[in-house]
C-alpha cells in the first residue's frame, strides 16, 4: 500500500506499515524504485519521498504455484490410466 513519507528511512518501518512482507514474498531481494523510475536492489540506501519498495514473490512460492496444478493433472491422468487398465481385464 501507499504510505506517506515521514522522514523514517527504515525499510522495515515501511514494510511493517503494509503488514510486513507476505509469506510468499522474497525477503532476500527487495527493490527500491526511485521517484523517477530507476530501480535498484535495496542495500540500506536512504529512502526518500516518492520512492517505492517492491518485494517480489519468492522462488519457492512461484514453484509451488506452478507445480500444484501440474501435480493435479498428473494425478488425474494416472487415475484414468489405472481405471482403464482395470476395466480392460
């Protein structure tokens, strides 16, 4: 969410104002997008008015969101194969 700049330059302060990084957020790589659009990986730089913090989704979370549906499809296909084999007997 958007939060007014209040002179506090702590990333943790602004993240906590938004409820913290979500459970699926990458805590290792936070991006600082400057007012004029320049993006950089955050490494304790000063937060200034107009800056945006971006916390991308973690790789683990992305893999889970990809593998979940694949697992469901594989389970359905294997069930169909097993039923077909049993009906053929």
